C-alpha cells in the first residue's frame, strides 16, 4: 500500500507586514488600517501609536560579560560595562479606557513583551480594557464591545 503524499510545510520567515497609508497616516499593516477605519466609522476617538510605555527601565551593566554580538557574529569577548536600553512597547490604539493591539502574526519577541505590557496595564491602568483583534471579524467585535461598554459602564 502506498503512503499518501504529505505536503511539506515551509518554515515561515520573519513577519513582514505590508505598510499601508490612509488618511495621511502610515500604518504598519492592513489590519491596523482596517481597525482605524472601523473605529472612525463608529465615531470612537483614539490615537494611533499615541503613547509608548517603558516595560523595563534601562540600566548600566557593570559586570563583565563574555559573548558574541546579539546576531552571533563577531568575536567572543567582554561586552559588559555598557548601558542596557529599556524595553518599550507602543500599542496600536489608545482611547478613553481602552487599548487595542492589532496583531495578525506575532514575531518571536511579542509574547513576552505582551505579558509585560499586560502587567503594566494591570498595575497602572486598572480601569482600561485591552483588545487584541487578529482578523477583521475580531476588529468589528472590538468596536461592538467598546460601544457596548460605553452604554453600560462597569463602575456605576
């Protein structure tokens, strides 16, 4: 008996989204533009990439650290005694008591950055609702939920 042909799946490379312009704004992806259009149509005011949050502060590393460069190139030498940059995060949309991050396909650093961001929101913005739509249907659902939350606020 012959084995059925198994389709090989190619390894997906780095996430490369198509940059799109609309209303004079340069969006990082078509999904971000779609979300913007849905929010605008529903008269929901928000800022696109309006605020950047520091998730972990930068610091000066005093220790000796023997390693190659981050891209695994160069010599194995002491790369310590340097300033380490902060880890920052800029969500796609921020409005009154909500934050939206549209994400079709995440890169490898996104999951940990996302967890750190949710921790920051929990601690500093407890009244905010976070939405992470990953397709156009979820963008529409996000708009519906924001409008519903406006009509029925939790803190009454």
